[in-house]
C-alpha cells in the first residue's frame, strides 16, 4: 500500500462524493460526546440523542456531571445501549475534568490517556484525536477494513494498530486529508461497498479485486 495508491483512491472517492464536512458537531466537546455515542449505532440516532441533551441543557461538561446516570441514559436512549453509554459519557466527563492540560500532550501521550478511559477503545480514541484535537491519527473502522481488503490492499484480519500505522506511514501526517478520507470511506461504504456490495454504483470497481472476481463468476 503506497501513498500514490491511497491518493488515487482518495481522488476517485472525492470526485464521486464531494467534500463531507466531518465531524458534525458544535465544538470539540460535542465531537467527543458524539464519538462515544456513535459506538454500534447509526449517526442519525446519535443526532437524536444529542438533540435531547441540548434540549435538556446538558451539552455542557459540568451539567452532565451533575446529572444522574439513569437520567442521562433516558436522554441518550435513541443512541442505543443507553445505560452502557451513559456510564461511558460520564467517565469521559470525569476524565476531561481531571485533565485540563490534554491539548499540551503529544499525540502518543494523549492517545494513551484516552485509551485508559472506561469505554474508549482505539477507534473512539482516534475519532477524538482526529476530529476534536486535530491530531494526525488515521481512524480505522469496519468500513475501512472492508473497502481496502476488497481492493486487495490490506489483509481483512490485520490488527487495528497494524492498519493504522500502515495508513499513517503511507500518507504522512496530514490532518485535513485524514479527516476527509475517513469521511469519504464511510460515505462510500454505506452507499456502494456495503456488506452486500453494489458494485455497479462503485467509483472504485475498476481497481477492486472483489468486484473483478464477482464479475468473472
């Protein structure tokens, strides 16, 4: 997987889908909440949960910390797994309150701190790093793995860190590129490179091992 290969794919995705303007959210704190709430659910559900929080005056760190976990769970019910996510949101809020100097940490230190927070795994941590702190960390999700394994550029069972490092090493540190690229991957995977792909709608089909194999069968 080379820089030229990745940039060629990026250009085709951008030409097909246009700019995505990610991450949707009013400021870093809302982006961080969204990163937790979007675990295992569609973004449309997260938007409903965030709208509930805003209507209740809870889109604020201190206000959330003063809210009972059970009450918070009801506000974020549309996001699914609401009891679990309420605990995770409050853990994130306590972490942010206890660490006022996060922006001063280097990328590695900040990532390690985030990964130590209850309910924050590598993908959520990297969402926060890229979109809230604007750090050059490439987000790997199921869509990325699916698309690039079908293109024959990564192994489908490669580890998260292996894939993240491969993208970062090939592309070099570039926050705007990482931001737009990840958003385009998600858009394309939802519209064309689905679990059951719609290859006729895919701007990458000429490059795709999976599409070519299906065509020959």
